[in-house]
C-alpha cells in the first residue's frame, strides 16, 4: 500500500496575485476589475492594507464556468454579484 504524505492528503488552495490571474484568464487588469464591479468575476481578498489576491480555486471555478458554456456577459446567472447595502 502506498502511503500519502500530509501534503498529498491536503489539497492546497493558494492565493494568487493579479499578474498570475491576468495570465491565467487572458484578460487585462481593467477588464478583470470591470467584471468584478459588475459581479461577474470573483472578488479579490484583502491580505493586508495594500495587498490583494484571489484563491486559486475561485479562478479555476470561474474558468470552468466559461468552458462549460456559461457566458461571461450573463450577469443574471452569476454567483459573483456583490451584496448591496440598504
């Protein structure tokens, strides 16, 4: 029987920064932030006062939605909408 290491048993979900996200999804910085503001792209996580990142799993899920035929221009089906305050 082959034993797994702790690292193999625990799937990492690292934070990724904007240059990685831009390269992975093929969009510019302004396009990514436009989609975030429209609720059509995962919102970034604030790591510190001046540092933000995304969870790799969120970016992968967004990419998977695109490859499964969900349109990027379909805000009615998006799960990335921002909650609005009353």
